[in-house]
């Protein structure tokens, strides 16, 4: 286990409120006063200029604000459609679709493995019929749609294309993102299905296909968010994510992809936690690391293919159920860090997300947090307002050095895929999660209202309780059965058979076959079963 960025132990009798040591959440020393002699000395480039430390666009948010999203979806497609329409009416500028666990893991709602989870943490989407209802009345040419989905990402992307076809929307007008990052699932989250190599092949298929048919759509969002929530530091979050990104680029090049072309549609996704300057500086460092890697490692000349474009979640595991209204302040701080870090897309968690699906009230309040920062704070009036700060620039340099050191460890091990297949990376995350938990338990990390500043009579009361309709799962199953009864069964079986045959050929792009299956109203579970028949399933390595 590496000691890179490992937390230091406090002396006896010290805690986070008394000890004199000052380090960031990533273990990087923080000076009491930052001075000019702590800078590297190189002149800082302008925004929009390689390697893009100050942002990938010369006009920052003065030309266009970030996309306002709220992660939402629950129960049936009808219920989620109503929530989407409500949020769009309140000024949301992009959708972020939450899928339930059966959809994420490739099970139909009638499967015994799925029954207890249908519609619980996202919307159930088992066939094109559900997707048609989910986007009913929403103009897909004007709204950017993001899907947080990985193991079945290629299928959900195919379903979105099929919805566009049904609505007469040209595919080239579609904008949005599908997460489609399976590597971090093996490391931190667990909604994997297939072994590593065929899973990466499926991602390459969707990226290359999207470049041709939906060139404005981002077919992958390489995500550090979940490794961060699983315990990684800000430094490790960026390092692991960039290492995954390199693995995808290598696979796409192996498949004959032009990096100057597909590189324009690569995007990234992260959590923003509470160490304000770690968060701002990790994004500044990541922008220039990625740009330099794309140029030096792959010879990329197209500036757009060097751009590190990213979206964020403000919230996640930094939010707690103790004194839940404190989460409103946490999300506001994190949103400001995301804006000052230069995010292209932001969604803000609701204060009640640690313990329930957000209500309309809490979801609206989370959206208002972004809008107040965008329209009232003045922070978007100038590009990179923190640029040139002695502390921000020196901390960015140190974050960059630490990120590159972790990436070298992964490279020395044999690369990220080898590290995942052996369980080495999973063990690192588990160790870091344990360290983070111990620091909170010992009071070395203050969580206001949880381990410090608690009232003797403290209760965990909060406002409105969200209650999922107990009949939602029944209605999901009824639609599923009705779709199977009315579809052309022979056509669906022919499409599924063609998919299975194509999966046996390593060089065949599976996306056209998946789209055909969706148009034939084949279900997610049926498509996954065909692919499992060819590829098998991933078995998690056990490493002590």
C-alpha cells in the first residue's frame, strides 16, 4: 500500500480544532501565508490558451454559463417525466437521468433479482416504450440529456437514439452525455456486468459510433466521482480518472479511432467536496495535465481534442444526515468551488439526499443554489477570478505534482486495467476509505453537527418526507408485460440473435445491433443476456 498523500497522525490531545499542522484534504502542506517565491516562476497563460490552466474557453462564463442539471428519476417513467418538466419550468437547462439499480445492472423488472429495487433509486427503463414516456413533451433538440449509467450504457444510448428516431429528431442535433465509464465501476461502485475487456470494447463501440451519428453528443464521461465518494482524496480522484481516460484512448486508437476526432467528445465527471482550494486547484491541474498528455503522448494537434471538459456533482458523501439543513451551506460552498474551478456542467445535491429521494421543494432549492451563484454573486462576470493568486497557483502546482506521482504508480504497476483485474486499485480505495472514516471518528476531520457542535437535544428532524408511490413497481411490471405482449416477438428475437452473433466478432461495432434491438422493443434484460452468453460475467478479485 502506497503512503502517497497518507494522512498524518495528530499528537495526543490534539484534534482538528487545536493542532498547529496545516495540510489540505489531500495531504498537501498549506502555508500560513502564500508568497511569490512559492510559485514556479513561469508566466501564467491566458484563459483558452494551452495548457488551459485558467480554462478551456477564452471568455469563460461571460460567453455562456455552465449547464444547470439536477440528478433526478424515480419510480415510473411518468413520475420522472413530471419531475423533469417541473425542473425545466424552474430554469434547469439540462436533464440528468437517474436509473434504478435493475436497469443499471441489466435486469428486467420481472427478474427475481430486480423486484425489490424497481424504481427505488432511479427510474425504471426496460425498453423503448419506457423511454418514449420518459421524454414525452420534452424537446430533445433544445435540452441536453445526461445519463448516469455504465454497465448498460451502450444500451441506454441506443435507446435514446431510438427515441430521437421515433420523435423525428435528427441524431446529429442530440446533445448530452452518457457516463459509460465501466472502469470506475470495478474500482468503486459495483454496477459491473461483463468482464473488463469486453466492457471496454463496448465503450469503444459507442464512442466511435457516436462520432459518426451524433457528433454533438458526449458518448463517455470518465468519472472520478465515485472513487472520491468511496474514499479517495482529491489528488487520487483526478489521478485514477486520468489513468482510466488514457486506457480508453489506447483502446480507441487500437480500434482505429482518430484521437484528434474522438478526443473532442471525451468528457469527465467529478464530485466536489468541502476542501475549497483542493477542489478548485484539482480542476486547474487536471486541465493542463490532460492537455499535455494528449499532445505529448498521442500527438494531438486539434485544440478541442486537448480540452479537459468536465461536469460535477456538488454533494455526495460530503453530505450527512446529522443536522441536515447544514447540507444547504455545504452544497453552496461546493458549487462556488466548481464554478471557480471552471466546470462546464453542474448538478447540486439536495440537502435531504443522504437519506431520501429529494422532494420537489429540496430539488428546487438545490437548483436555486446554482442560480443564485450564477446570477447574483457576480462570480461569472470575469474569467478565472482566482488566477494569479499566490496560494491558488502554488497549490495548483503541488496538486499537479501529486497527481502525476499517483499516475506513475499506476503505470509502474502495469496500467489501470491490470490494477483493476488484480484488485490492487480496489484495495487502495478501501484503505483510503478506512483512513477517512477513522479521521472523522477521532475528530481529526470536523463534520459540523455530526462529530462536533452537536446539541445535547439534537434530533435529525427535517422537512417534507418523500414517499415513493407503493404501486409504482406494479405499474412498471404491467407496462413491461404489455410491451412484450404487443411487440412483434419474431422481429425482437431476430434482432437479439443478430446482436449475439455480432458480439462473437471482436472487430464488429455492436451499436447498430443495439439500436435495432431497441426499435424492436427488445428489453434491457434480453440484450444483456445475449451479451452474457458470449462474454460471461465479471468476478471481483478478493485481495487482502
